[in-house]
């Protein structure tokens, strides 16, 4: 009887808490639908450019086969060189023909191609090399009727992560994820704890504005997240020989821009939660979806088009891209402004509703 009474009490408490009920029943279904589409280890929709100065029949056939394979997609004509296209992130891989073109090179028995691969994402880089070797071998056999197993010598350059070191790929992503985790957890739990203990009423009745309350809760934890970021970066440099090729000023500016949507999300979530248990559950849901739809672990190019659009509105996506490119590639300021503008736009949008709801609910 006692056990049944406890079960009945818990069920009644759950039914009386619509936030917890929705999180338990609805969000797992949403996660299954989204993640079943988003998580895949196969690299697709890879941006490919080809650089040649001649009418090159063989290279044209390789390019056509690559686009027809479904692995690669065409990049709009570029003004810059293939190397600059890979450097700027407009291309994942570039194929550079030898002087005079690949066709003439084959006739001289000197079939050589230079392939530039962006290895800031190790999974994509490994896939690209395998895909291109298979496509080129297929073209040689089917189009050129060459039966030699290796008619072309590959001169492959792995850029920005030449050792294909997984730690170099993962550490910048982990850095971005842990910054978000720190901000969400500390800010949301702090605000929810005030409500759970009843002390939030004391704060509201005090002669201070709601902005004082919000910033007083947010700023200390931004400093904590900043310390965490430096610790993670230091571990990467000291233990895993992680390079830092970019601007430190840009790195700090990226962190500040990301803090706006991250802290706004934490404040917004705290307006819906009344207990620390609810806050933890909400943070897990937001963090898990943000992480899986950010490109931190799985390329967003593999996702369905609708999820790619959602991912491009995810601030963690842009912070992950910035940390990887600043650390490994030395990204330029144009690249920074492209991603920072999205983070700031989404952050201001969330902050507007978070502050508005903070006023009406507390």
C-alpha cells in the first residue's frame, strides 16, 4: 500500500506539472525524429572546385562523375584560386590539374593531380580522399579504357590538420560545447534556485531593476566560462600539440558574441522552470539538440535540407565553426563577421523574449 501511495503521489505531481510532463513525453519523440535524420557518419554534399587553364577532357569527366556521385556538389565560379577557396571555407576539396592539363599529362605517362583537402573536419577529409580515388579509377577504366590500377599519381595535400589528428578536430568543438554547458547550467540553476527557495521575491522587492538581477546573475558565470575556455585551450596546446594559428582578439570576440545567445537562452529557460530538477532536464534537452545540430560531431551537410536551415540558426554551429577555423586555419575577419552576425542576431531575438518573460513571470 505504501508503494502504491508513493506511485500515485508521483503521478499526480507529474500531471500537475505541465512543463515536466511535456519534457518527459514530447521532447524524446522530437529528439528521435530529429536525430535519426541528423546523425550519420557518411560525408555528403561536399563542396568541390577544379582548377585548370585548358580544355581538359579527362578532368572534365572526373568532375562530372564526382558531381553525379551524390557525394560532391558544384561550387559557384570563384574569383580566387583553389587554395584560397579551401582556405576561406567555400570549398572542402580542390583538384588542381598539372601544367597543360591532365589529358596531356596522361599521354606523357605523367598522370599527376594535386588534391587540396580541408582537414579541419577529420571525418570529411578521410571520406573525400577515398571518394576521389574511387571516382578517378572509375573514370580511367570506363571512360579512358585504361586498365592500369593506378594510372594517376595522387599528390594529396592535407591542409590545416596534416596528421588527420582527431584531437585537433574535436578539441575546438568540445571547447564550444563546454562553454555552452557552463553558461546554461550555472545561470539557469542560479536563477531557478532563487525561485525554489523563495528568495527571488526578496530580490524583486529590493530597489533594483530586473536588468540588475539578470546581469548580476549572468556576468559572474560568463567569467567562469571564460576561465573554462582558456583551461580547455591550454590542455589542447600542452597535451595534444593543438596549434593556434588565428587572431587571439578574434577568438575573444567570438566568445563574447556567443555569450549573448547562450546567456539569453539560460535566462529564457529559467522563466519556465520552478525547480532545479526541471532546470536540469531543460538544459539537457537544449544542450543535446544544440550539440547534435551544430556540426561539432557530425557534418551538417549530411542532414536533410530542413535540418540544415535549423542548424544554421543554431548559435553553437557558428561558434564551433569559428573556434575550429580560428585555431586551425587562422580565419579572416570576413569569415568572423559572417558567423558573428548570426550569433548576435539570434542572441538579441532570444534576449528580447527572455527579458519580456522575466518581467511577467517572476
